[in-house]
């Protein structure tokens, strides 16, 4: 069970890193995807990160 929780925490971390990467890409000039696409992608990744964080917290409490 601990390995599943650690995988969920790792997945949460990766999603948050991807979200931060997309947020920082908005500020870079000349980056290809339009800003609306980057904002949507960052919000989806952050939402997934929050979901996996809550799931891993709930599973670790058992």
C-alpha cells in the first residue's frame, strides 16, 4: 500500500511541475502555443495534481 501512495505523491508532484512549467511558458516571448492554451493546460494539470494529492492523503490516513 505504501508503494501506491508514494506513486500517487510522485504523480501529484509531476503534475504540479508541469503546471508551473506551463505558467512560466506564458511569460516567455515567442512560445508557440497560444496563451489561452497554456492557461487551460496549466489549470488542468494543477487540478489533476490537487486530485491526486487529496487521494494520496486520504489513502495514507488508513
